[in-house]
C-alpha cells in the first residue's frame, strides 16, 4: 500500500435484518481509570483547577467524558490493584496514609478512593467495574471490600461506610478477580492452577454476600504470552462455574527494532490479530464447557485495549524518586492510531455475541483519549473521535457483514480486505449505523452497501454521515492545536431503496446513519 492518490476501486457490504450476530452490549464502550501517572491526579481530579467541583474533580474533564460516551469504567487498576489496600482510600482525607505504589514506582496520596470515585461515576451516569486485589491480598479481603461497598448496613464494615458519609450501599454490578495474574511484572503473580483455585474460592465467597454480581476471571495478559491458551484452559477448569467472563488485554504496537515492519498495513492488520484472539479464547472457554457437559457459555471482557508503543520504555514507564502523579505512559496519538482504533471498534462490535464488556485503556492522560495540563486545558486526542462516534451510534443489534473487497498481503494475517465494516440496527427506532474503514492509503473506495430487509416500503434515508480523514497520518491534536483532527461531513452519499452508495477517501473511517423514510 502506498500513499499516492489513485483512481479508486469498488467494494461491497451486504447485511440482512434476519442474520444478526447479537445484541450490542453498551458496556463495550467502557474505559479504565487506574491510579497510574496522571490519570487520577491532575487527570480526573485536581482540586485547585478553575473548573474543579466541590469534590475536586475537573469540570472540563467531566464534560469530555460525557461527550466521549463512556458507559462503564474499570477501577482502580490495572497493576496498581495488585498492591492496593482499599482501606487506605476511605475515611477522612487528612487521615489517609501516603503509600509507595510498587506497580508504578510512585507515591500514592489516596486522596481519591472508593467513595469519591463512586460519586464521580454516579454524577456522570457511569457503571463501575471494580477489581479486587488478589496479588498481596486474597479472598477474605475481597469479601470485606464488597461488604464495605455494597451491604446496606448493620455490620461493622457497612456501618464504617455509612460513618464515611455514604448511607446507601454502592451499586457495583461487575467485579474483576485480580489483574493480569499471569504476568511476570505482576505483584503476586500466580501459576494458572494457583490463580484458578483462588478465583474460584473468591468468587464463591463474594457471591455468598452478593448473589447477583457478575465476575470476570483473568485471562492472559496478551495473545502473545508464552502461556496463552494453557492459562485460560487451566484457570477455567477451576473457576468456570463461578465466573461470568474471562478477560482479554491487547495493546497495538509498531515494533521499534531496526528493520522491523512498521508499515501502516501491518499496523492495521492487528485488527485481524485481535479477532483471532477473541475467537481462540471463545474456543478454549467452550472446550472447557464441553468437558463439563455444560450449557453455560462464558462471555468475554476485553477490559484493556488501545494503541501503546511510543510511551512504553524508559522514563515513560518509571521515574526516580517515588514522585506523585508523574507523567507516565502519555502517548500522543496520531490520525493513523485513530483509524486503527476505529477498525478495532468495528471488530469488537462484530463479536457482539460474546464480547459483552470492553474498556479502552485508559481514560485521561495515560494512553488516553483525553489529555490535560495541570491548571490548564483539557483536549481530545485523535482516538477520542472514533470511540465517541461508535458509542453514540452503536445501539441495537449487530448484523453479520458479508464483505467483498480487494485485498492486500500481510505476512502474519494473510490477504486482508481493504474494507473493515460493522452495521448496527436499532430495532426500537429503525435507525441503523454503518461503520466503515478504508485501509487503502492511496485509493478511494466506491462502496455499495445492501441493507436488506431494513428499508420498509419506502426505502432508507441518510440522517448523518461523518468521516475521519486527514492527508497526514502523523497529525495529532495537542494543547496548542486541540482541533487539528476532528470529524467532518461525509459528502457524496446516496441511497436508492435499500442500497447505499458512498465514496470513502483513502485511509478514512466513516459513519453513515440511516432511517426508514
């Protein structure tokens, strides 16, 4: 693939109302807040900022979180979780201890903890996804944390919460059982059998207290972990009956080694790599079910994903002196990154039958769609836009796409179609959204979309059409140029009955929203 302009090529996409993949769970548009770098402090929380509310949370960041369309937020980690004592983050703020965070070699002030974070979520209408520490702590601590958070009252722990000013129990429907417990970097790393048994018993204990909660077991930290597959099989052999989800984590990279393939085509091929990751994990989980003769099917929680490779070494990962809120993992995203994120969102939606939770990691400053400066502005990174558009229009049932497109070769994934697409139909109001990525860098795509069974007697009409495109794939949004890259109106869209025709620019991610006439 080259970046010189050309005459274009044709591609087609066909869907039918009667051939669905599954209902799109709105929790797929989740995000992640970890006590890491500046995600919390000078990210969501900065009491001295001009926009700060009475609790110290930045108003400009809250406005951008609302605009982003996040539905769920995972908290408090991440690697931080495996060394976190939740008791440090509750009670009067002046009395909270300062601790050394061994995950990110920082000083944690604990000025934001469980109750402050839950208040922030409730104000923004966000569903929390909490995690329990299975690194330095264990099953009884998980039980105690759940009781503090969610029991109405009349016990020592629930009354402790009430004494902290939170009378009503928190509503936390989804919990992670630890984080990346297979990783050599993880505090309290476990073997798959050790973790599987611990997850099983922790889940049993938590469900004795709160029978209706959903629980996610740790899958592998990445598809390329040496123990991938064996980890999932052994862990689920122990805890399959007690959990609802198995987790997946994936960060998209460009190799930094000399001579490595850093082409945009290979970068975009990670969409297919992650599709294989999902499908392989489903196969392993279903194999465990088959051995048990179980009709139960585990769902997937893809609760860490994003582009991350520039800010993944040296001072980006660790700074000397145990600093407070250091600038860690502050990836500056480009147009190229935004297009890959858009393609990944299409792929996640196309696995709506099994992927029910997903979290873009993270939310603010740390590999994030939102950036801030202490005391200064907040702005949208390039990756903000595909996420916001997908969260806004991705509502309803995902239809199975039949794609016919020219291809390009990739050494790892084979011949890949230039077109990546997803179609979501909202049967409540009849609207449908077509999401389409043209991966060709130099050729426009003449796309024909057959929307069968969706137009009624009078056909369809376009109500919104948006493109994400820039001739400079390396362009980025910054504090000085916060709107360098943003959505634009997509021109040249036509509909005849149930046939949509549109010309997609090279290297563009697009959304077309239609409704019956």
